[in-house]
């Protein structure tokens, strides 16, 4: 029997204490480094661009995280940062960490800067389509490529339309189709007319009318036969009326087909004009040609971040998939199913932001990975001298609604080349406005630039550009710039409209200098199209008219004959009866 009961097995507790001390030392030495590297990797994967952190410190005892020197590269531009921050201090809610959930009560971010240059390319291979960010980037680039921007161009040398291929004109196949419809209508109407079988009815009515003219008031059999004949004539007239209605409907459709040929001819004019490479003298088309390519860029970027938010913050309680851990076989995906009245996997309740210079401030609330669980939209607002911006991401319902708007003054825009001409435009310090709304799959957006210190320059190719000379004379004296671009409609195929104060100036100059040349070329082009089309359309018009006239004449003739016989029978009956109605 032992002297006492041993409470601790020191041979086992000792190594555990040593292991615990070693773990604490390792945590104290490497926790910040591990957290910094993991934060960089996760941020890079989420945003599709490099995320770099100079310093990160975890203070779990007080629930604080401090980050200094945060840099987020732009996924759209190689040597530009999307965001830089001097310091971020976050207050964590420690209890959700036990459920592998990250809930941040408050973040204070100071020294935020946007659009700063960088020395290395901050884009990552995900832009090629790998991962969520890469696929969204590829989708928005493909979306932007759908817009057909007209070119500001001018043909050189002799203008001709000899290369116009008749097979590419839309009027000729439309005329062939209308001709087939006319022939089909002719056969259908003739068949319907033949099925009326009016000959025996009309012959019988004529014979009855002759008998009635010789009859007396006491010839009751003849009178009854006349009455029956009148009834048959009325039924025949109803059938003729139905046929007449069908003929009128068919004739209206044929006339609509002829009007469609006129529309097709106008499309052929536009197609032939495009082969001439003439500059458009229409002001809206000029505005789209000059500013359209640059105007698509802010819409594309806004759509990228909106679609990225919808992927990471899906509406409703929908299951979502994430790339699983790396394995040699069957790496697969992890699918998480949100539950009502549960904490989101990620939640940032409030963030206070200060921008450089220090007079700019902003606030972000309700940023979460599960909007339906949180129950409130994500909201952002920023104010300052010449700055007013706000955004709301409402993904709490099945149809998401994302809106954003900003007005920023004193923005230094880089100079850009005017497409199609050897000119360069430097907007200088400008005021910009952006409005963006994506309701489900319907987009409404507006982007405007206003500047009063515009500078124009010309490059080495100026001397050899005819249209460049014309545009230079039109705009070189203009120092104000007012451009507005609007986008509206279904997200797959929205309508783009561009307006600027330069449109009318350029259009007027082109019209004054090239009006006669353009008119002559268009006249030649129209004559060539007419020569190819009239050979088919002219005889077709005559054939359609003939079909309509023939069918209408047949119907009118038979209707008149029926009316004539019915009128004669009714008049003779009144004469015989003398106003007396017999049973």
C-alpha cells in the first residue's frame, strides 16, 4: 500500500508544460508573420490583384488587429494601385472566432490614397480566368468588347462602289420572299373563290327572277321559291363578305411587305455607305467615335467590382461554393449552406475612413459575406472638399440592387489619343460625375467629365491626315470640355449614348469641308444600290398590285351580281304582294 495518492503524473505533465511553453513562444514569435502572409494570400485571391502588408500585429487579449502599409494593386492597370492605407486598426469580436467566423465591430483606417503609381505589375494570373476574380474580370472584358464604337475615318483616293456584292443586300432576298407570298396569296384567294360555287346560286336566282316577273300574286309556290332564293343569296353574300375581308387583310400584309422593302433599302444604303469609309456628319456618332472607347472604361470597372461583390455577397440564403484545400486527388470545392438567425462567416459592422489630405472622411457599414443573415444593406459614404460619394449594396433579397454615385472635383486626367485621328487631348484638372445602378440584370449608368482648361496637341502623323486637319481646325480653339455618357437597358445588350460640346463643332467643320464630296459619294452609292434593287423590286410591285386588283375585282363583281339579283327579287315581291304580308 502506497504512502499517498499521486494527483499529478509529473512525468506526463512535464512534457505537456514544455510543449505549451514552446507553443506560446512560437505564437509570440511567428503569429504576426503567419497572419500577415495569410492575409496577403487571401486578399490577393479575393481581389484578383496583389495585396501587400508591411506590418501586422495580433493582440488577441484585447481583440485588436493593427495593419500598417497596406497596398492593394489595381486588377485593371499594370502599374497602378487601387488603394493604399497607412494604418488600419480593427476591434474583433472574439466569441465568433470559436465558430471560425470573423466579426469586426469597428475599423479605423487612416491615410487612404487611391490611384497611386507602383513600380511592378500588380496583376495576378487570375486575370486569365482562374478563380472568381479572374472569371469576373474575363466576363466584364468580354462585356465591354460588345460595344460597337464607330470610327472617325475618311476614305482616301477615288471613291467607288463597284465592289458592292448584290448577295449582301437585304432588299433582294426580302423581295424574293414577298414575291413568293404574293403568289401564295393569289392561289389561296383563287381557291377560296372557287369553293364558293356561286355559279349555280346566281343562275338559279336569275331563273327565279324571270319566273317572278311573269307570276301573279296568287302564285304562292313561285313567291315561296323567290323567298328561299333571297335567303340563299344572303348566305352567299356573307361568304363573299368573309372572302372580301380575307382579301383586304392579305392585301394589307402585302402592302406592309412593300413598306418593309423600303426599310430594307435604307439598310442597304447604310451598308453600302459603310463600304465607302466616309466620316459621319452626325454629331452623336462623332461623340461616340471620339469619347466612346474611353467612356466604356469606368462602366467596366464599376461593373467588375459590383459583380465581384455579388459573387462574394450573394443574395438570399443561397449555398455557395469555395475552392477546397489542395489535394493530389479530388481537391473539389467546399459548399456552405447559410442558416437563418446565424452569424455571417464575415461581418464588418462599421469602418471609419480618413483620406489624404486629412479633410476627406468616409464611413462603411454592414460589409458581410451573408447579407440575408445580417438583414441590412452595405452602405458607404464619403465627403470632403469637391467630393461627394456614396454607394449601397442591397443583397438582402433575391434580386440584388447595387447603386453608387460620386462627384469629384480637381481630378487630373491623363491625356489620351483621339481615336482615328493624330490628335491628343489633355483634359487637365476636371470635375467628374459617376452614377451607377444595377437592379438585377438592368443597368442604368452615367459618366460625365467637365473641364475648362483643355489642351490639344498633334503628333507626327498630323501632316498626312486629311480628317486630322479638319478636326484640328474645328477643336484647337476650344478650351472647354463637357462630355456625358449614358448606359441603359438589359445588362447583356445595353444602349450607349455619348454627348459632348465638341460634337457639333466637329460635325459642322466636316460638313463644311466634306459636304459636297460626301453628298456625291452617297448619291453614287444610292444609284448603285437602286440599280441592283430596282430590277427585282419594280416588277414585284407591279405583280403585287396585279394580284390585289384581280382578287378585289373578282370579289366586287360577284358581290355586285348578288346585290343586283337580291334587289330585283325583293322589288318584284313587293310589287306582287302590294304591301300585303302572306303567311
